């Protein structure tokens, strides 16, 4: 950031509008995502791809329902990931089914 922008940010903090720089940047980031919805989509897809958020959370960030987000992932050529817990549960279910047979 340039010195001028940093000075402007400091004024908002000094006036008590924001408690600190992190709060101000967080608010600015939310405003950016509200004003440019396509960035929310980009962010949600990338966070999901990097396994930083779940499918549910990514669809929430994107502002669409889960099925629409799944479709978006499909269009982007991104496969759905199965969380490790889901794999563990699947293994346990398979073992239970073997015992029951």
C-alpha cells in the first residue's frame, strides 16, 4: 500500500471508526466482495479447491445453494472432495455391513 492510503487508514482508526487496522481491512474486504460478486465466486471456488472450506461453506461464501455450487464446480472442472471423516465413516459402514452379512 502506498503511504497516502496508509495515512488515510490511520485517520479512520484514530477517529475511533475502527478499533484497529485488521477491523478496517476486514470491513473493506467484505465491501469489496459485496460490490463485485464474481470475486465471491472466485474466492469460494479457490477455497474449496484448496480444501480450506467445506462444500457447504463454499456455497455460502459464493451466495448460492449447494446444488448450484456443485454445478459451478463441475463447469470449472473441479471434482468434489470427500472429507477424511467421510472416508473413515465409509470404511466403518463397510466393516459393519461385512459383519452383518
